């Protein structure tokens, strides 16, 4: 005779761990894409000073130089969406565990926020490569990081507003390099808990899962003003009266983009392992 054992499904969902955006606090939000998908930004061209001519009979300032400028064009091209149906019968007969509001939260945390973070980090990585500020990793992770700061120093980027995103493995290498040398006592307290994970030479350090970085990238540094992050449309809806589905329909649409501003393109740098970088 067969023995039929009872089975039960838990009423609580078991979702993967998620994290709030790693990038939202470190992007430029000053430019308005409201009502358009293209923004053109002027960068004026300044002129070098010349010697003032005290004895000149004409223009002692050296002549007029009409103000010149360049124009950079930024176009939103990413337009993503999702649609999830929760049938009323499946909901009722599944111990009512799959509540629409909770599922929407999981969808945002597991899919949408990481998607936008990855796009921004890929933009910074590509920008660093474009201006030849991608440092090939050495055995001294701390010195590699100092090189990133050096690049931003040379372009006169303010210290306030910089951020260093690192993989957990690279963070461990940096900390090991510091704590095993004479500078250990001066840095130990700075590389722990400040909401991010501390700071290094005045720059906040944010640990980000390796899967968020483009292949081959170990660390990224940028200044907030360099990385333009746009979220033009962030639309989520829960429909409960659809004529096609008995139950709930979850909808989402997101138009977004990230760009390195042309005038501040040198405000990005990276540490790479030398392999091919892809986004």
C-alpha cells in the first residue's frame, strides 16, 4: 500500500538578496530631457591671454576673438519594459503568496535597478578607455588606485564629488596593500563603515558586485559631474481590471541613458585586468 505524505508550500516568498542603487548618489542630474530624447550641450572655447600692448595706437588688447564653442549631442536610446501576469486562480490556489505589490518590488530590485546601474558603470568604463585612463592592474592595488586619483587631479576635478566603485576582490587587495604597510594605522579607521565602505584619500569607496562591472574591469573612479544619468520615464502599473486576464497584470517601462559629458570627459578612470572589456 502506498504512503502519501502531505505537502505544503510556504506562504512567504524566498527571493534573492537585493541592494539599492549603487550609482544614484553619484550621477549628474542637472540636464533636462523632459519632452525630448536629444539634448545638445554647448562647451565654450576659451582663449589664451596675450601681452597687453601699452604703446599700441589701436586695440591694445590684441584684437577681438569671437567666442567659439563645440556642441555635444546626447540621445536617449534605451527603452525597456516588462509585463507579468498573476492569474487570480493561481494566486488563490498558491496560498496567496504572490502578491502583486511584492512581486513589483522584487522585479524592480532584481531587474530594473541593476540594469540601470550596469549601464552607468559600463559608460564610465568605456569613457575611461576612450581617454586612455584605464590603468592595467599591477600587484599593488593601492598604487593603482592612486593613479586613478592622479588622473582626476590632472584634469582639475574637485575632490568633493569623486567616487570609487570597486569589486569586492579589488577592495580586499586595496585594503591588504594598506594594512600591511607603514600607513596601516592611518587608514584602518577610514576603510570601514560610512554607509559606503569608507574612503580612500578622501574619496568614498563603494563595493559593487563583480557582475555589475564590464568584463575585465576591477575599479572605476569618476566625478559626479562627469556622469550624466537620465531616467526620463519610470513607469510601473498594477492593473486589476483587465478584460484579458482574471487577476493582476504588472507593467513597467523605462526610458533611460547614461553619458560622459564631453567637457568633463577626463573625469573618469578605471583599473582593468588587461583582458578584453565588453559592456
